[in-house]
């Protein structure tokens, strides 16, 4: 994960977001994929502030459930678009 390098050089927050640029390439992420990415990020950067943007491509129910799941594992901020 490229953002690991930014933490090493002094960044104090990581944001998992900007999925829009990937939609144009046909890449759409599921709730499970985003959750796993968040878990990996926490394991790599346990002392960092982590923010996750919830993609609008998920159903409202999926957005709510993912938000709750992310908060449960310790994600600091969750943004919905």
C-alpha cells in the first residue's frame, strides 16, 4: 500500500477514498473489499488516524452496515457520498 510510505515520512492520517477515478476504469468495490482494505490498513498502521469514504455505488443498507462495521473495527472517520 503506497500510503504506508507517507506515514513513514510524517503524514498523520490516511484516507481510503476517491473511488470515482476507478469507476471510469470499470472497477467497483464491494462492501467486503472495502472492509478488508480497512482491516489491512489498520494492521499496517495501527497508530494512524484512518478515514474511509463509503462509495455511493453501494445500496443504502450496505452503506449503513459498512459504516457500522468500520466503526466497530476502529476506523476513526467514515464519510458518505
